[in-house]
C-alpha cells in the first residue's frame, strides 16, 4: 500500500513563527523507507516547507521507473532517480522499451537538483554460513534484488566481476520485492545477499537478529584493475570506498568486514532528485539553496547519510556527464555556484 505524506503541517508551523507561507504545492515520489532516496526526499519536503518555498506531497514506496516517467511527462514534480534510468529512457531500453524513440524526448525533459548515491554493492551473510569471500557463493542461494530493474542488474554484475559466476549457473539467484527483504534476512531461507549497502546499513543490523554478520568487500586488487574500473564508465555506476572506522560499526559488535586493508570497496548507484525542465528557475533555485543550507542537518538525520556522497559534484564520483544525459536545472546550477561549488560544464 502506498503511503502518502502531505508535509503541510511544517509549513503552518513556519508561518506561525513568522516565516513566509509556502508559495507552491508540489508532488514528489520516492522509494520505500530505509535508504538514502527516501531520506533525501523527506528532508527536501521538510526544508522546503520551513523555508516557505513549497509544500511537497510525498508518495513513498514507489517504483522509481514509473516515478521518473511521471516527471518526464509532467504528471509529478519531483522524483528520486537512479541516474541509469535517464540513460535507459533516452535510449528507449529496459523498463522504457515501450517508449521507444519517444524516450529521447521524454529524457530531455528531466533536470537534476543535486547528487547522492544509494550505497555500494556488497556481499553479506551470517557468519554461520561460512561465506567470507565472493568465490564461496558457488552453489549457494543468493538474494540479489527485486524481480527486475537496475538493482538486480548491478548485483549480478558485482558477482560476475568478482568471480565470473552467472546467476542460474554457478549460483542460484532469488528475487523478490524490497518489502520482503527484512524477513528473508533473518528467516534462514537464503545463504547470502548481494545488494547496495549504506554505512551503517539497516539491512545488516536487521540481519543481526539472526546472528553475527560478515560483510565482504570487493578485493582491492580487483577493484583497482583496468577491467573492473571500466564498469564506472557505464551510466549510473560510481566507485565507493569507505574505511571501517567511518562505516558506523564497532569492532566485536556482531558485524565483521572482510577486506585486505579495512576499506570497503564496491560499485555504487548514483542518484539524484529530478524535476521537469519547465520548473521555474526561482523554485528550483530555492529548493537547492535550502538543501545546501541544511546539509549538516541531513547528514545528522540518519547515520548513513554522511556516507552517500552529499554535495559531491565531481562527475566521476556523482555519475554525471559521460553517457548520462541528465543535466542540472539552471536554478540548481545557480544555487550550487553561489554557494561556492563547481558545477562542471558537462553537467549544465
């Protein structure tokens, strides 16, 4: 069931304390709770209302392939978007095959507000399973994402790059909706899981209810190899490295990292919030101004938000430029540059 939150109460509170009344009512769509896209959009709704810029009606638990299309077609104002969807829509491929050549015109309607990521793909399992390397996935039952979409593609890719294993051959992949994942993490039906991890990860701590957890990084030599680095030329893929001391866990507290040097390495999924190109300049700029001014607050809101590349505008680390067709909204560019950040020309 879709949960709709209308964050107008905060706007009323702001009005009563002397702030200007919100100037617009906007719709926004995002994923289920528990990860950075959800936290990011709800934060945007909160600060936009407080700043008197807009009231956002947020629909949670959405399928983002549909949400992005809604923005491109003008049916919704804001959506969380993995950057790969902009490329797939432009090409009329994958979930947008039905759009065909019309996908290019639709993709041209999308503009970004700010970058972040949804974590890095890693392998986790209960210590009791004895899986402490990617090679030990051979012959195992591995949950690797929802039935279709970018998450499944990326999980299979992460396994293949680390081992050469293919789903259905060297291991048996299992898929189900994200909402079923918390149960699977603790019911013993899966041997291991490969999916995006934030740091700290609510998924890893959920699994701890069933026992101690091992988290396996991509081996350093492999990650830094020329072949592996090519994966970051693909749309929506970004390299993520996080040191153990920054991951939000403690030694001996039930989560163990397998890494040669105490650094987690993995393929990250680049995200943004997109709007229609026709969103007026002042609204887009006001949203991003408020966002930039509240970055410390967003990082403090949820432990993992400090590790998801907030305000990281470098194209390689944010996923922008290259084959990614989505550019920043002119209002967003103005906000970032006035705040002292560099927006690369290829992303404008």
